[in-house]
C-alpha cells in the first residue's frame, strides 16, 4: 500500500511539473525560447531580465539571390524568417528540406511578415543562374523565398557563427574538404534572434514550425 501511494504521489508531482512548465511556455512574453549557443540550449528570458540584452543576434550579411539582387539583413528588418543551408545538386536531404519548406511558403503565401532564406553551401557550383533554375523547378516564389549565394567564407561564417549550423553532415562530398551542411532549419524573429530549431527533413517538424511562427506573430 505504501509503495502504491508513493507511485501515485510521483505521478501527481510529474503532472504538476509538466503543467507548470506548460504554463510558463504559454506566457505571451516568453512563449518561445531563445537560442544563443552552438548546443541550441533553450532559454526563456523575459524582457526585463538582465540577460535579455545579451541574447544572441544574427549579424549583418550581404549575399546575392536567384534574380541577381543583393539581399542583406535589412531585407528582413521587422520580419520573421526561417533559414537553412543547402546545395542544388544535393541528392537526398536538400530535396526533402525544400519540399518541407514549401509548406511554409504555402502557409504564409500572402503574409509579408514571414519570409524564407536559403543559403547555398556550394557557391562554386550554385551561381545565380543555377539558383534561378532551382527556384523555377521547385516553384519558389522570389517575393517570399530568397535563395542566396556569395563568397564561400562569408556563407560559412554565417552558418557557423550566426546560425550555429555545422553538424558535420555531408562529409562524403569530395568537391571541397571544408564542406558544411546541416538538416536544421532555424526560426528567426523580427529582432534577428533564434527562436526555434527544427529537423528540416521531417514534415511533422514543419507543422511545429508553423505553430511557432503564429506564436511569434503574437509577440
């Protein structure tokens, strides 16, 4: 009987803990966590917290999109955007990521406050013309979704130091020994802070991302 009571008490405590955590997440001021390190450790930080001003922020950048237009951080000022890293000749993971990102494009097709930014990790292959072909083949809307190329060192610096996107994935590609790729897709808020990380190969993760974008839009 005593053992049974202890089990019941443990279950009650567990349910209370989950409920408390859920209530914290539902607080509109801290509904989504912030991510400021390579481990993607979630932190719920309120606006008045001493750590708020030190939250990791995406630095300035400048690349060229599939139309040959210069795309900078100012392009996304005041916007929520999702971002990933890919290359057009990727045979497996990238096509799945692109297909899943099209769910985001479709969901927010008429919403100017939500954008998509995809960086190539093979700029020596993915010219503006190649990106334009890829965009056409995948029905990518340039008004909503930017495919960008540029200087390799700048792209890789953004990947590793701004978005923490380096899992060592894709090392079998022999085109370049310093190859970078990741299946993560990051959600960036209107203040250029990372608010979500998702496995871009899983359709279910896109559903979660869509829900999180709607949460961000309420902030």
